[in-house]
C-alpha cells in the first residue's frame, strides 16, 4: 500500500489527466466513451445486486439485513470495472479532481467541464444498459425481481430532497474512499478489496448514489413502477449534490489539506 503522500501525488496526476480530457477538443470523444462505459459498468453492478440480493425472498423476508448484505457484496463489481478499465465515473471524479484544482494545476472550468460531460455520459451508459441488457431481455420480468425493482424505484423516488441529499453525502464519501484506497493499492487484488469494502458499506446502509440511481429508478419505471419524471429528476439532482459534497469536500479537499505539505 502506498503512503498517503504517495496516494495524493498519484491522485493529482490522475486529476491532471482527467482535466486535460475535458479541455482538449480532440479528447472529448474519448472522455464521452469512457463516461458511457462507466455508467454501464455501475448499472451492471446494480442489476447483479437486484438478482442476487432479492433472489432469496424466503430468507430475506425475516432477515432484512441479509438482502442488504448480499446486494452490497456484489454491487461493487461495477466500481472494480471502472477502476481497472480506467473509465470515467462522475462520483469518483468528484474527489480525484479536487487536489489538482486546489494546487492550481488546472482551473475550476476544467473540473466543471469534466463533471458535466461525465455525468451525462454516465446517465447515457446507464440508460443504454438498462434498456438493452436488462429490460428488453426481460431480466426483471419474473418474480421476485419485478416487484423488487419496482419497490426500489418507488422508495428512492419517495425520499424527501433533504434526506436524499444527506444519503448522497454518505454514498460518495464511501465511494471516493474506495477510489482513494484503490489508487493506493499496488496489486490487482488490493484494488478489488479496496473497492468492495466501502462500496458494500454504502449499499448496505441504503445511501443514495446518483449514477446507481440512473439505473435503479429508470429500470423500475421501465418495468411499471409508479414514478414520474419529476421524481426521478429531484432524486438525481439531490443525490448528485450530496455526492459532490461527500466526495469533493470530505475526501478530495480534506485529503489535500491533510497532506498538502508533502507535495513540496
């Protein structure tokens, strides 16, 4: 495992590369493709978490923690793919881009440009995966998955904006800690473990991750959940704001402040 100053230096190098993708016109198609792929990867983890987590209703009905545990343990496959493939995930970038902008290696415009393109790309990738590889093939057409995905979408849509925001902070605090640890890991098994533990924690606790919700809520809507476009929009807005706070402030900015003197 790298030291914290080494991790910060690696994060700043990664942030500079991500900022460059958003500011160089020739790199925009690559950024867009990597963003779409990240959205699909997270949706893949979401689909797997429904299939596994809700696949044992006779046990989870009396042991609700079991469903959360199972869903939490398999959902991180999405982040493992993002990290190892080098895809562009909005929530991870909330933290990774912070040290570089605080060090003035690039400007706020590059950060906002990256976040905007990546958020839209993540949404597109999640929607494409949801329709073509989940809904169209009928993965959730049978019990208990039809009621499970509808219930997930309905519960998320019913959250108040403030609760959604707070849960968004918790979700991306965990995700960005996972990304930070994965950057610090020197081996592939180390990166996998780094992704699994914090992400499984946020899933089990029921926090709100905007990119995951780009899968869960539309999947529920496409399979008949009584959720409006307005409710989807409010959830994504508030979870996104919470994710920015949790990742940018409580991981990226905080880590920079704690270890900035090591940069020289």
